[in-house]
C-alpha cells in the first residue's frame, strides 16, 4: 500500500499523524493540534472534490455537526478549507466502532443493551430537536468505549433537515440513501423521511444487540429490498431458539420495527425508555435464556 501523501503534512494548523479510516466521502486522519490536542480530521476524498453534490454533502455534514450538542455526539471543533481541501475536525473518541464490538460480543447482557440504546437515542433525539434526521443510523457510525460503556455518534454524512424544500434536496426523488440492513421501509421510496425512520434503525440495532442477528435474513440487496417492502421482520423470540426474552421486551422491539411510521413510538427516547423498562425483567420465568446469558457473561468476562 502506497504512503498517503497527506500523512506528515500540516493542514490549517493540524499535523496529520496517520490515516485511520476511509468512508464513502471522506478520509479520516488522526491529527495533533497545539490547542486542541489529539483530534480526528476528515478530508473530502480526492475523486469527489470536483463533485458539487459531494462537496455540498460534506459542508452540510459539518454544519449539522455544529448544530447538535450532546454528550453522546462527537463534538465538531472546526470546519473549513485549506489549499483546496475541504476539511472537518472532530474530537478524538476512545474505543472502537460499535459494529466491530457487536460482531465479537452480541448478544449483549440486557443491562448493556439498555445503556447503549438509551445513549444512542439521546444523541439522535438531540438531532431531531434541531430539525435533523440522521438517515444512516447503524453500528458502523457509532464509537463505543466498553470500559466506560460510552457511545458517541460519529457523523451526519447523509443526514437531512426536516424542513428541506424539494430544490434543496441532495438526494433525487426515487433514490434512497442509507444502509439496507438498517434503513426504514419508508425510506426506500427516496422521499424525505421523518424522525421515525431513525427510530426504526435504532430498533434494528437493539434487535442485533439482543440476539446477535438482524430481523431480516436476505442474502442479497435485491432480496433485502423485497423483504423490507413485503415481509414482516422475524419476531425477536424466533431469532435464536435458545434465547427467549419476555413478551414485553419482544413487544417493544417489534413496535420500533413497525412498517408504518405512525405505529412506532412517539420518538426515539420513548422507544429507548420502554426498552430499558422491559429489560429490567428481560426473561420469562423458566426461560433457559437467563442461564444462557450468565454463561455468555462469564465467557466474555463481562
């Protein structure tokens, strides 16, 4: 792999120490600043710098980041352009991507599920409160520090304002954005979605944290698209025969996964609160799941 030419250079006073990741629109570097210390610095990918829509998305992500202030949202430090390079500086978060943690550790203990989902809901609700729908809520967009059980929402890359007008949209009508495994059914039309779409994505993550699987078993994007539109999700208690939750836990998760946005909870915080309450008594009496989770906890030292 060739050396990244930006590593070792200074951009707007930030020394780029190493490249730590690359997404669809930006490359992420660990950087050092005399005042801000260690930070994450995102630079728009070279192939997109002449793409007006990509540049507009990047600038919009930066503006959304400055509008949302919450302990579970990555803090935006600075945005700008230097030498023709649009950049975004955010705080350096401890931990690892929640996606990687979940792959190794799901299903999580019920109390950890409640803690994680409640924090994500708080972060997303803060965005909703200032008129922003995330549209791409998934474990890969969240940083998790297991030692402190702290979650941080990383970006607003394809978020949209709830009051956006048709001529301000960056996604053409009829085209959807997001990740199929976590996207709400109503988003597939490509029309502007409501905050209820983020609740669906959060319920999908809760399902994953509780079972280690997803509510649909599609083998391809085409099959997933069809299932999302025409089939109900697999009931929570049918995900794994050996893992049975109480009827209350299953009911909360499946309500969050309702196909009709109006059938879900009033907001993400209401969903998280209902799930946390149900998880106080997570298993039915005589359920083998309680013993199963005890073994899991011992196995992973949690």
